C-alpha cells in the first residue's frame, strides 16, 4: 500500500473508525475552541480570506489509535504523526477569493526535502460535491481524480500530490480530520 501511495495512488478506506469512536470524535469536535486558519497553511497571504478560510483544532485525543491503524494499512512505521480537525464555513468561503467554484486552492502538503509524508482526510458528512480533488499539477483546471465526502471514509495519499478541498455549497459547514504521517524512507 505504501509503495502505491508514494507512486501517486489514492487509497480509500470506507469505515476507518468504529461507529462508536466516529460519533465520539464528532461529539468532541462540537465542544472545541476553533482557531482561525486557512489552507494551504504555511503560505503567507495578506489575510485568511485571500486563501481558503477554515478553522483548525489540533486533535490529538486519538493519535495512538489512528497511528496504529495507519501503520497497519501502510505496513510501515510512522516516525512522526499529527492530526488536525478542520471546519470550513460556507459564508466565509463566499467572502473569500475562493468563491469562484468547486475547488479550493490547489496545493501539496509535502516538500521533497522531508521524509515522505502520507496525508489523509476523514470526512464527517456525506456530499458528492464536498470531498477532495487530486490534480496532476498546480495549473490543471480539472482534477485527475475526485473523491466525494462520505462519513467515516479515510482517504490516504502522498503529501506531495497536488490536491484541493472541495466545498458543497448546499452545506453551511464542512468538518474533516486531516492526518499527516512521516514514514521512514
């Protein structure tokens, strides 16, 4: 699986958490204090509305469980891991420069000088238009692949793969967990 992902593949896992764990995490996220943020993080913008505005919370309550499950899927050791909950609010996207279509900013999470980063998304909503789009390069206008949001579905991909969040304009909010795992070369 790791070789497949590192070569550009995208892996889907339809029931990542048990039903009880999934709803427990969702309940946790209803109580957190969200921090204003944007995607892609790490790039400077004049303000967060110049990017894809979102709210973030470093969710580490289930790190060991998630890390173990990912190591089982990838069949390799994870040397560094973190999990980030993200909430996107439709009214803010409409105020931002991203109010022009289905896809947020096309970006990647990994630079080539690091250990490989395996990125993952886990969705809380079911939405054909609200998943993740994957692109061959940053200039593409139409994705090579699109994966719709589905509750408790995990999507794994190489952090060096171009991708963009997708927003379903019929939802007031989008809630996800993002995973970032460094693995040994």
